[in-house]
């Protein structure tokens, strides 16, 4: 089990400080949401942030969640920034394009994954399964942090694990807190993305430790 904090909800002026606090609490991977203002109605970080992250924290994994329907420009740009893993949205491109970019990532020594929006069935993963290092199930609609968890996500997580024969880690992103973390853990989640639950409370360390107790039971 792994917690991959999303830095989207960190005060930008406190990014380095809060990331260090999370690392001191045992975090070894961070989830970096990249939004292009077109595929989703929001803007977030650019490749420079990922590059700076890897320079400052070379031993910590950077997981890039690319929310963009412009992979031709953004996938190479972010690969050059040095992430450890990149997650691409099934809904953002054609199947042929997705197949191409999964290969591109592996050719450049970046682990590859597919993200599924709440309305996308897990059956679409069948064709791509041999090329996947990870699958991300969105338990909210992508674009903004702090949304309410979609309960049907649990059944989707179970279905993904069954389809993938429990051989590929299934990650969940959206609305994770004390209650929903228990539900998705029981459904078979391996990696838990949490943002506002960790970074918008009094103590980042306490929130991480609290979530660890839940997901590691």
C-alpha cells in the first residue's frame, strides 16, 4: 500500500516546505496534477515544476497525472522533465494515439499508466493491459481538488483488479478521507492519492499518519 499525496492543494508559496514535511512523515511518491485548461477547465503546473521537484528530491518518485488532450506537445515536454511515471487519460486521445504514447514513455524509461474518468468502463483497459505499469481510477471528475467521492468507484476498482488479474497496481484519486480510504482499500486499491485531506488541515504529519493507519491495516 502506498500514499501518493497530490500537491495540487498545497499553497504554492509553501510547496517545498510542505513536501519536506510529507517526506519526513514517510512519503516516497508525490502525485503531480497537470491540467491544460482545455481537457479540464483548470490550469496547474508546467514541466519546470516536475524538473525542479526531481532536482530537489531525487530519491522521491514524481508521478505525473496528465490531464490534457494535447499529448503531442505535452508528453515529450514532461518526459524531458524527468518524471518516474506518467498517467494518460483514456478519454483524451484516440486508442491509436494512446498506444503510441504508452510506447513512447517506455522507450524513454518512464513508467506508463492509464487514467479512467468516472464514466469510462474498465473494459477499455483490455487492449492496453500488457503495456501498463499502473491504472488510475478517478473517483471524482478531474479538474478540481476537494470534490466529493463517487461511491460507485469501489465497484470499478474491484472490476479493474479482476480484469488485470491483480497484476497491475490500481490507484484511486478523488475525495479520499478517513471514510472513503477504508472503502477503496477493501475494494483493492494499492495506491491512494489524497490532497486536501492531507494539506488543508492543521498538521500534515498527523493526517498522513492517520491515513497510513487506515490503508495499511
